[in-house]
């Protein structure tokens, strides 16, 4: 079989590329090693609810072109991400805003009072950190000459304390971050937290983007629309193929035990290190696992996303999936609900890689693989796995749209 493009991976990069290629009159074969299409946005139907099998996905963008594009495939709903943090039974609105500050400090009722409280705690934190630095022979934290704030933090804990002070850090950041990364905040590099948004208004909308929502009917509707009319194969592992690039014909020749393919171009969305046989070593990943269950109640926690910011619970957050697509009376018209506990863990062989680990070792290693990718004939490396970069959904789609301009 011969196609204009062999696309490895049916997530948003691969599916959007296939859609644009088909619009341009090109033929594509999309293969995926999983038993279903859609990558990490795939949803399962349980009790009439679209369950985000690989974790909560909330689409958001300020790019009107991207928003109009996805809505041309499937209409998106009005969902607004307004997560709640649970710290030892106390509930706090996220992102940090006046609702959060009033719950944290009941005497704080105005933006001026909130700013003063935070600035006082930051000043106290800086004084304490500089005492510790002096004892260790480290340079002090000093005011940043660019954009205000402070510079010189030696780890994530110090960085966060200079951004929001002690109370917010200890209740809403410290233990949650340690669960996410599997190590203490004092052992994590400061650059992981560049900034922490502090809103001196009563606004629980997590994103600042102009547009956000969930596809009506779930993300499978989006993937089905993108891949309509495109040949696809599931349970098909790219690495089961012997592959050879024929420079005379300009074709990639691929052969497995039951399939022969020819294509002038491959779009590869898998792990970049695996493509090159791990020749420089394996990149590290963080991953998440889920424990999903049905609850015999129409409304379990009253919100789609609740973060658990204490070590008291081993999971980082609980997702109640129906709240992504059901509103008002619809929540109670569906008599049961589905919740997922999310656990952050170190990646091990056979697990799903989710997030790049941006430390010196992995950044150096990724920089060894990227020139190889750039030199590989007629292969486009796209997406978080193939580029070893974290992407939200909208930037991935924007990137593909720009490729076809």
C-alpha cells in the first residue's frame, strides 16, 4: 500500500495533520498502537458520561483561528475551569484570588489587604531564607531588576515562598507539588515555578484565555471529525515495522509480518528517543495513573476538578467527569456519576509517558536527539513525545495549522 503520509499516532497532532492533508487532496494512513484512536483525549462512555480515560482535558485558547477550527469540527460547550483545592478538609478556590485569600485569612476583605498580607509574608520568607543562605555560604536572595520580585532562590520551595509567602505555599503548593514530582520541594529546581498568578479580584476562572470549553459529546467527536475519510489502523505498533529510506525513490519502505507500506513522508508523534533506538540513553518522564469508580449518587463533589494539596491523600486530584458536560438539572437527570483519583508517579517501562522532566540531564539528552530528528529525511516529528516538550492542546493544533499555511 502506498500513501502520501504515514502518520504515527492518532492524538491531536496526528489527527489534525491528517485532516489538513486530506483537505489538500493527500492520502494518509494513521496508525496507533492503542486499541482506539484519539491519543490521550480519548473518552470512554460510562453510565452515560464521557470519562476522560487519560486524565482531564480542558480546551482553552485565545487564538480565534484555532477556536473556530475546532468548532468547525464539533461545537464546544461553555465549560469554565474553576478548580477547588482541598487542604485537610478546607476548601480553597483556584487560581489564587480574593476568594482564596478571604478563606485563608478571614480578616482580609479587600485587594489592598490581600496584597499587604502577601507582601508581609514574602518579606518574612526572604529574611529567613537569607539567614539560611548565609549559614550555607550561599549568595542572598535579592530584588530582581526586571519586573519586580526576587531572584537567587536555590530551590523550588524558596522560589514559591518569594512569590506568595508562607501560608499559601504550605497549604496549597508544598505537599501537592511534592506528590506531583515525588520529591521534596527543597530538592526541586527553582525554575519549575517561574511565577504564580495572584489575582486581586474575585474570579475563579482558572484560565485567562478568551475561549474555553469541552466538545459537546466528548473529545471522541472531535477525533472522529478530524479523521473522517482517513484510513486508520489501531493495535499497530510502528516499531513492529522494518523501515528503510530509499534515497533513489524518495520513499520510506516499511514492512511488518502482515503489511507492506510505502510513503514519501512520515509524521511521527511517538517518543523521540525510541525512534532513534535510545542511542544516547532514555529520556525520563513523569506519568499519572488513575483509579476510576462509579458512585451511586448524581453529584459526588460538585465540581469537575478538586485538587488534594495535603499528603493526607496519596492522590493529587479527583475528577468528576460529568461536570465537564452536564450543567444544572442535567447533573441530577443522570442518576450516577464517575470519579477518578489521579496519582502522579515516576515513569516505568510499559507505563504511558505524560510529562517531560525538564532538568539538566534530560534537557541535555533531548538536545542530542533533536539534531538527529532535524536530519532524518522526510520525517516530521510533532507533539510532546516527539519533541520532548509540554504542550497544551490548542498550541498543538495551532502548530499543525501553521505547517499547512
